[in-house]
């Protein structure tokens, strides 16, 4: 599966934002990456949409975990990661590979058919051995049936209808979208989302809806173009009801 490395956001207006496409001082800082590992057994792979949604929830679970804040065990790593470019890499594992990954510090998040383990950020060139050996590419995922239309009250991460992305690439992009939504929510709305278990949906927008979304003022992910797609491509819009209500 492919990886994603950095994005930019419509709402990241500050000059030192980690989501700017242009080169900034953040590029000079030590670079960290958020590892995610998706379990893909040879005879029982997860559904694509479920894998994307589970990856997005995994990012949110880590961001909301007490170990990622204050004096928590992962707090410094998370701060270092967010002080530089925001990078996420999705790798795949099965069998003994998955069991070794689960033995490392992290959080496993399960969906309907998917399991994704998220780990605290690591230096870009300092992956744990049992994660570094995992494959990034090689497996695609499919949906056995079209996903249902999400409820209006459910936060939705809308994917561009104009881009072809591997499952791993799309998982990383969904994670970016979830992170942007988290950053823009108030503390009260973050708490409510976390206590509800981070309900969300990932769907591909129709062309007309996509045109409306990218100009709506909702958080927008633009890819840096390191893998699969052109630099500056709009990939995800994070449509959380609380953010939608705050639009002018």
C-alpha cells in the first residue's frame, strides 16, 4: 500500500502551518511520521471503506489519548511530529507480522472487518525494526457492496471523485482529514466526539457535491505529491456537523 507524507489545508492560515504546500521552516525541523498498520490476512481482507474509516478513527484515538498530551508517554513525540510536516505512512501486516506489531506500544482500533494499529510518531529514519520490515505496497482492497449514504449527523470525510488512490494512500488521506477536523473543533466538540467513539464515514463525493465542498470553507486536504498523485491535489474535505454549523 502506498504512503502519504504531507498535506496542506484550506483552514491552516498561519504561516508556520504544517499543512502548507510551500516549503516552510517546518521542513528544517526534525521530521517525524505517524505509523499505521492495517491487518490484511490473505484469505480475509477488510472492506476498503471500513479500512479507511478505521484508519481515520485510529488517528483520532491517538490524538485524543491522554498519553499524547501534557506529560504523557507519547506527548513529546506527538509535539515533535506536529511541529514539523504532518506525515502518515500506512503499512500492511498479517499473521506473525501483525502479532509482532501488536506487541509494540500503540493502539489497535477495530471496525466492522478492519483492524488498524496506530503507533506514536517516530523519526522519519527511525522506524522500529518490526514496523520497518512491513510492506507499504502490494495489496488493494475492495468493497463487497457500495457503502450506504451517511446520516446527516455523521461526520463525513469526503474523497475527491477525480483521483485514483490505492487503499493505503486513501487511508492516510482520510487520517489527514480527520486530524484537520479535530484541530478545528472546540474543546467541547472534541470531547463529545471522543465520548461518542469517533463516529465517522468516508465516502467518495459526486462531482457536483465535490465542487461545492472544496469552496465551502470546510477543512480541505491538499497532497504534497510525493506518491501517486500530483502536488497540490485536493483529496479530502472534512465535513463535521459542528464545523458546518460554524460556516458563515
